[in-house]
């Protein structure tokens, strides 16, 4: 069942003495051309590989966005108990990625990134998206005709419901049986708490809703609780 909860404190952590994971640049073959990407490597026995998708490029979003970076750390840094390889990439027309921004065709960029991740690591995958990246990840992973078989969980950070006098709807949630995390700030103007709660309630099980108190769409001042909530949920799922 869906549960709504508020995260207010971090778990006690005792980080092991480990070397910093290797960071390497890679190029992905996207449907509109080359996609610029980075991989934070991890131990060979990591249980899964992960993809993190960035927010809207026309608002300055890139794979270096602070929320994207902190989500990557929750997945990759051994202190959070996961220690998995994480791929970040720039959507078409962003940074050194080829192509032009479209607004919907970026779903294909997500699928291309998942293809690369699966071919590179041959293990189950987790997908995380922030804002526009959450919307593209959701559409890529929950369309019945193209659900990637090895995706095991989907985390939607700041999934937009309204922006610039437009409303966004996600009918694919009705039948999406992947474990889903809806994680937003309680004061997110792009995903008002009441509307996000209603959206999450209508989504297929399994799912969980987490609203972090006293923060906005960008998780201002709450990046550590964001990492704790994301890592904790994934450990429950996987």
C-alpha cells in the first residue's frame, strides 16, 4: 500500500574506509545523436546499476544539477549502503549532447541510456529522475509497449504536476506495476502536496509517497534527508 510519511532525521552512518569511486566520461548513442554522459563506477558485485535523469534543460538543468548529483551520491557512495554504478547523461541539445530539445522525444534518450547501462553492467537497474527528468523517466519506464525488462524500481523526485499555467497528467501510472517512489518537498510549487498525494493515490501498487518538510521543488536545505529517503526506500525494495 501507499504510505505518506515525513522524513525529519538521518540514520546514524558509519562510513567505511573506501577509495573514491572512479568517474569516467562516456558517449551514448541516442536517437538524435551522441549523448554526453558520466559514470560513477562501483564494486563489481554491486546489486544493481542506476540511471539518474536531470531537470528541464531550458531551465538550466544538466547532469551536474545539485539534486541529480546528490541522488547519484545516495546510490553510489558506500556510506548509504548501496554502492552501485550510476549513469548520468545530458538530454539532447544540452551540454555536448547532439540534437535539439523536444520535450517528449527525450523519452528515447532515457531508453538509449538504459540500453547502454544494461549492456555495460548486465544487472537489474534502478531509474531516478528529477523534475523534467522524472517525467521522462516515468514515460520511458511505464509505457506498456516499451517497459525495459530489467528495471526494478523507479524514483520520481519532484515530479511536475503544474508549471507555467500548464497541467501534466501521467495516465501510464494506472497500470505501472514497478515499485515507485514519489519524493518531493512539501512546499513544491510544481507539485503541490495535495495534488501529488492524489496522483500517487491513483497510481498502481506498489508505491510510496514521501514529502520532505520545509523545502521546495529543489529540496533546498533538505538534500541530506533526500539522500536518506531515497537510499532507505531502495534498500527496502532491493
